[in-house]
């Protein structure tokens, strides 16, 4: 009875299999906020690359109006959007590095929606302006606690290397098997 599910036959009588013919891509844009109450007919594909499960880079060409960038990931306020170049260390060292959190909303499906005001996002020169007045926007969707994981790995690795070096210096032997004085 659900219009967007279509039953398919795979040769079993006990198991029913359905295909969702109206699925959304993992990252996509819309002109209006997504809602489960009505079908949003204008869904636009976004070119993106998976850097890792906590970081996605995206590229959108010929944008003229503000839009919503939707991430099909359970809503978490720690997901952030950066227009322009991205550096994980600057997540820790700079204030206001990402799009303001007031533009990050939980949509009806419990997923992440970011409102991108093109004029504000591109006024810092982080977008390419085309001859027709449209913009090419590139950016990063990032789960910000990951920066602290990277920092923790660097600190832990440094401590291990320094500790092992000190142990080798204190208890190590020279090439001839004699103890250092």
C-alpha cells in the first residue's frame, strides 16, 4: 500500500522483497527543506567524494540561489559544513570555522540538512563566480570530533616514540655489546 515501494519477484513465496524506486542519494540538494509529509520533487544530485566515514567533499556547479544540502546520515549536531578549503587542524584552532550551526537542522526523517545561503557562503571568496553570475561551490561535510581523534593519535605516537627512544638510550648497548657510560 506504500506507493513508492514496488514488490519484485525473486522466486520465493515466503519472503517478500520490495524495491524503493524513490530513494534519495547519500548527499543531495533541494530548494526546500526535506519533509516526510510531502514529496519534494526537486532533488538535485551532488558530486561528492568519500574521504572517510567522517569526511565528505562536495562540488556543486552553477548555483544561483540558496539551497539545502542534505546528508543521509542520522542527525548529529557535530556534523558541520565548510565552504572552501578544509584543514582538520583548523577545526580545533579556529573559531567560526564552519557554517553557523543555526543553518544545520534535523529534518523530518531525522537526517542532516544544511541551509546554504549562497551570498553569505560565497562572500568570503570561497566560491568560483561564473560569467553568468552563478557560483561553483566546493566544500566539506565533516564530523568534527574526528579532529580530536587525529590529535590524540599524534600525541600518543609522539609519546611512544620519545619513550622508546629514551629507553633505548638508557639501556641500549653500543655496536660492540658494551654498556654506554
